[in-house]
């Protein structure tokens, strides 16, 4: 256990000492938030207003709060996975630089070595994502705050689970990488593609029928929906308090992927958590088995 702690501390320190890797992981969520707010905020606001009944009488601050909640959930859904990949690249760098060979000739068991990479990658990514969460909450506060304490805690739980998911997924993929070029290629693909397939950049409701059914098999879809629900539930509750009927709120929830339908059956929040936790356990088990077979 002492050796495991030493290795975890070593990996975390190396991640935060690597200014390029650390600042890239930290700045990327902030840049995404600025880009989302600048280029997508008005688009989302117009689409929400078009979906509302005429003469709805809702204040503009409520619409701004809804837009901010969607932007926050999209940012965190993407960042939790992409930052996990960045944090886990240390394992590949050790292989590329030959450090892993030095570590393997020591009495440290390979299982302990692999576990140290996983835990340290999770801790590094979780710290970055929690900073991104605080920044996003501040942005929501400036736009229109309708979150309860329970919503904030639920968002933090969602971030925790998504970072676990991202770390497990990146651990499996990085197990087969060994060069800096492969790191750059995989990082580019994940950064550019994950946001689309998880419904963060564009709501799943705007996809074609076939693509909608396909992404429902991906665990990241449910993580995005959980974040979306917890970031905008307070806004929807306030809308109903101000007289907007539930029949008008439900289409907005469907538009934002708060409600997901698996082949016509609505997926409950508990089922979403079950799918996400199950995916984490399955990926972690796969990582352990692949590591043993590779050794």
C-alpha cells in the first residue's frame, strides 16, 4: 500500500508539473465555456423561445438561466472525458520515454503499477473537472441562478461518475498506445468526436432516427442527460411556478435530452445512473483483464 501511495503521488506530481499537459487540461474547459456562451448562447435562446407558446410571459432571465444550464451541462459532459484522457497520457509517456522499463525491473508488481496509473489519472482529472464545475457554476450565477443545493450536489456526483468513466475508458485505449504521435492522434479524435456522439454539442433529439437509436447504446449519452437534468431542473420548476403548463415544459425537456427514450421507452434517472455505474465497472474489469493478458 505504501508503494501504491508513492506511485500515485509521483504520477499526480508529474501531471501538474508538466505545464503543457496541465494548462491544456485546465484551459480547455474555460475556452469551451467562452466559445459556447459566445457562439451558441443566442442560438439556444432562439430555439427555446420558438418552442415556447406565444405570449408565454416568462422573464428573459429565466431563458438565460436555461441557456446557461445547457451550456454548463455540455461543457462538463465533454470535459470529464477529454480531461481524463489528458491525465492518463502520462502512462503512454512513460512507455514512450522508456520510464516504464525502469519501473518494471523494480520489485513493484505490475498490478500495483497499473492501479497507480488509474487512481492518479482519476485524481488529476477530477481536480481539473471540479475547477471547471466551480467556474461553470459562477457563470450560471451571473446568467440566472435557479439551482438548489441538491442540484449542485447531484452535478458533482455526475462529474465524479463521468470522470471515473472517462478514466476507465482512456485506460483501456492507452494500454495499446506507446508513442507521442499516437497520443496526439487519439487526443484529437476524442476531443473532436466525443462531444457529438454524447449529445453535448448537439442535442440527440436533433439527430436522425437511426443515429438516435445508435447513441442510446453509449454510456456517455446517459451521463450527459444526467448533467442536463440537474443543471436545468430548477429552471423548469420555476417555469411551472410562473404558470407555464406541464404540456409546454415537456417538449423543452425532450429537446434538451432531459428525457431519453430507448426504443420508445423513457429511461428513468435511476436507470441512467445504473447504466453509467455499470459501464464504469465493466470498463474497469476489462482494463484489469487486458492488463493481465498483455503481461
